[in-house]
C-alpha cells in the first residue's frame, strides 16, 4: 500500500533557523529518504518552498480565482512529503516516527486511495 507522509510545519519556523541549522536538518531528511530507498520503501520525496511562493486556485464559478501565498487563514504549511510503500498503516506510522521532521513538525500519515473510497 502507498502512504504519504506529509510534513506539516508551523509557518515561519524556517526563518528562525540559521542557514547552517536549516542545511543540517535538510541533510537529516535526505538521509532519512536514502534509508527508505535502501529498504525499497521510498517511491518519491520532495521538499517544498514556503507557501509565500505558492498560489491557490479556486474554480467555484465561471471564472477561476487565484490567491497568492502566504495564505493568511493558515498557521501551518506543507513543507514536503515522502511517498512510501508499506505493508500496512502500522508500518507507515513506524516510519513516520523515525522521520527527523517529527522533532519540529507534525507528520500526517495518509493512505493513497481513489477519492471515492471512504
């Protein structure tokens, strides 16, 4: 089964770190990904730029609305993800616990499935 480990960070946390601290944390995350890959568990992973570089599209009416980040209604942002292949939910949670980001962010574990599956 495929699971997504979403790294949910408090907005602004990255700006509180020095470049050296940020690079050290990033290197830890890269090593975590390399470990998952060595175990044949990693399908994909990416780090994301802060949401101030993002845009949201809403297509509620005839004309789409674009909203540039940062998004004021949100206190958190998705900082990145790991897409992993696991036997079950418990294995995915075990990997989430090992993720270095668990020390400074929330790791949301989501099973991949068609959107019509409840």
